[in-house]
C-alpha cells in the first residue's frame, strides 16, 4: 500500500498549464500502482495536448500489457506513446513540434522502478534529498563533461534546452532506475517548474515537516510561486505505508 498526493499549478507567468500528472494506487494491468509526471512543450495548446495524450497513452498501454517485468511494461508503454505523439505532430500542423518530458514510477515489493525521458525529476527523500533521475538537458551534459559546475547550471541561459523528449524522433531512449526503498523514504516526482524555483535544501526542509502529503505538496507549489513561479509546476509525493 502507498499514500500519494499530486497537484499541478499554472505558475505566475504562463497562460497555459502544460504539466500533467497521473496517480493510481490500485493494480493497473500487471503493475500494483503507477505514478506519472509529464511537462509538455510546443505552440498554442500543443504542449498540454502532448503531456496529456502521452500520460493517457502510457496508462492505457500499461493496463493492457501482458508482460510481467515492470521495466518492460513501462518501456513498451513509453515507446508506444512516443510513436503516437510523433505521428500526430507530423500529421497536424497545429501540433507540429510538440513534445513532452515524462517520468514514471511503480512501487513493487519494496523496490521503486523508475523510467525517465527529459528533465522532469524523481527524488528520494529521507534525512537527505537524492535525485535519482538524470536530466536529459544540454546544461546537464555540460556539467557531466566538466564544462560548468553544478551551481552555474542552475541559472544557465540554456537551462531549458532538453536533449531527449517524447515525440522528438521516431524512437526514444528511456533511462531506467531501480531503488530499494527504506523505511520512511518518500518519493518526489516533479517538473522543472518546481526545481528551477526552489533549492534542493528548501525542498528537503518542506517535505521533512510533520504535515500531511497534501500540505507538503501545496507548500512546495506556494514556495515556487513566491520565488517567481516562472513555469508550470507539477508535484507528486508518494510514500509506502507499512503493511
């Protein structure tokens, strides 16, 4: 059993909310649960269509998958969603160039299985905050190659350029991670509208409070907006419950 709360917010600067989240705490196909965050991109209405369509397609594909392994189930679903978004973007001029990030996870018998494309993130929070996913972004590549340091990356002018997205090409390379969850671990999944506005240390302080998940998530949104709210904000908090 798990407890979860998710929320999206348009932020202070955007006219449209292109972030989309999904949570399911009961079995979906052969997965015991599913959590997804997507941050769409594209022209008028295209970004919100990309994120919503991608998440809904992943959910549909997971629900009907006959496979047993979580990674295989998630990979098939994300690949199918990528092909669909790519096809629609090529067929409809209004959707031309659309795409989305996606980070998805499922908690199975003490292990968290994570899939990631783009720069939306998944963190494990306990006494510290640990980023599990790796951003698929130009700036992250520069950090890895030693071109800039982590602190400079936070405010780099090319920070929003991502190197992988759903719908960008006919196939997509998905990163997978497996995390053994410990007692009192909490999962945070979010779009960059949160992490660009709040330092990791402040996220840790907010999520380590004694408040319920809903209050923690709402305070994360409020803090991101108080700090400028330059983008849409998606927050999903999940924690396993003791059996």
